């Protein structure tokens, strides 16, 4: 019960890493707002876990305001925000990525963090307490070819995390990031381009531990960073990658 009494917003929690983190947080005593652009996915995860569902496009300012209002109405406070929602473009030479795909990656992976931070920071400052956890990627530390703009967006997440950590520390707000390697999530096929045994073997050969990240791995790491056990930790980009970035 390391998160007993805490309330958390987790975006992109209708599947994959987000759902795994929501499951862990509920098990550790937190109240969770399960946010996803897919309303049915959010409702399904929330119903399974005993959480609260919220359908929102986190790259839209009006949706973000409504999401924060729903969390405040449900919980009375917001202790933790996990910016997990993310998208990628397919493996493509840099010059061939469409402007539409570029804009989508920047909106979901970057603008959403700006919009959510803008809304929650005043609430956390007022209470002199809070945790923001941004889900970056090993792509922001050790980029793979043909994913240039996804790589760049995750590098931005890491820098934004460190900048926010320095600025918000005096107000009692900690900001950290997790950098997972590719995992068994709906995005895996997009990263690889095609989901074949050969492509999986190629990806796995770059991970010393020899397996992909799992939702459970992410849930455990997120739980630690958002718990009081990590009260001296801010501004880190923790690799949950089986040694991929070594």
C-alpha cells in the first residue's frame, strides 16, 4: 500500500504500459483516473480495476481542462500525473515522414505534456506537493534509425522533465521520467514496421536481458518513483530497458 491515499491521473491507460501502471497503482492503494482517447478502452480498464474512466484527447486543451476537472471532482486533489499517452510514426527515412505524422507525434508526445503541466502545476504548488512522471523512451537516449521524429520527441520529454524538476523542486513537486525499451504494447508493431519472428529477434538482440519491457515492469518502476520512498529523487530519466542503453 505504498500509494495509499494518493490520487493519480494516468494518460494512455486504456492499454499497454498505461494499463499496467494503473493496475499497479490500484493494487498499492491509489485512486486512479484511467484516461484514454478510446473511451471504450478506458471504461474497460477502469471497470476491471475499480478506477474512474475518462475519455480525452490529451493534445486538446479543452479535453485536458475537462480531465483535470473530473479528477478534482472525483478525488478532491491530484497527487500524481503520469504522462504516458504516446504515438509514433512508422519506421521511415526522415525526409519521407509526412507533415501530418510529424504534427501528430509532436502533439501527443510533447504538446500534451505542456497542456497537462500547465493545468496541474498551480494545483500542486498550492499544496506544496505532487509528482509528475513523464514516459519517455530509450529512443530519446539511444535513437534507432528511421524513427527520427519520434526519437526527437522523446529527447524533448527527457529535457522537459529535467527542466521542470529544477523549477518545481522548491515547491515540493518532483518530476521524473521513465525510459522503457520497446514492449508488448499496441505500439510495438509500429516501432518494428512489421511484427515477424525475424524482426522481433533483431530487436531483442539489442536488449542484453533478452526480452521486451512489460506493463508490469513499468508499473513497478512508476510506483517507486511516485511513492514517498523516492522523496529525494527528481529529474531522473530511469531506464527500464534491460540494458539496451549501455
